[in-house]
């Protein structure tokens, strides 16, 4: 259902994402709001630790997509907001534990503020859940 698209006219991605992702338009679209490092009890996981926060964010994405009837493999796009773009390698190391080929398309940007000063990362996602 999901196909990773690559072009010889583009540079190889420097992280754990694809240049583009194509989805056959069958199934249901699931739009996942920005997930932060909030645990089920509402506490913030890994204050000051981007690796721990990224892992919690990925677990939250997994819980959301599974609640919609899908899996992480159904996620075709992620938008990543970080407080420090220098954390890129750490974030992609953790993402590699959660996302398998074909990889979702991705955008990552550094932002100056988030809802909580303790948040280091937030990820929103779009998934296509097969019928």
C-alpha cells in the first residue's frame, strides 16, 4: 500500500525518512495531532533528554495509530518540531527503532518555543489505514 519514492535527481536523505511516499488511495486517512513526551499519566518523560523524549513520542504515535486500527507501517508522513536541530542524529537513531521501510516522508524544523518549556520534540503524523 505504501511505496517509498526515490529520484536519482535528488540527494540521498541524510536521516531516517524517504524523499517521498506514495499511497494508493484506499482506506481511511488518520491525522495524528502533535505528540509530545507526555506519558499516559500526564507527566513529561525524559526532561532534558531528547532520546527519552523521542522514544516516548514514538510510543505515543504508535498508540494513536493503533487506536485508529493501524500500525506504524501505515504512517506515510511525519512533521517533526524540535527545540534544537543539533539533536537530528539522536532523533533519527530512535526513529529507526520504530519506522521500517518504506519510510514515511518527513519534515523537521527547529522552533523557539513549545506548549511546555520541557518539551524538546513534537511529532504529528498522517497515516492511511487499510480497509
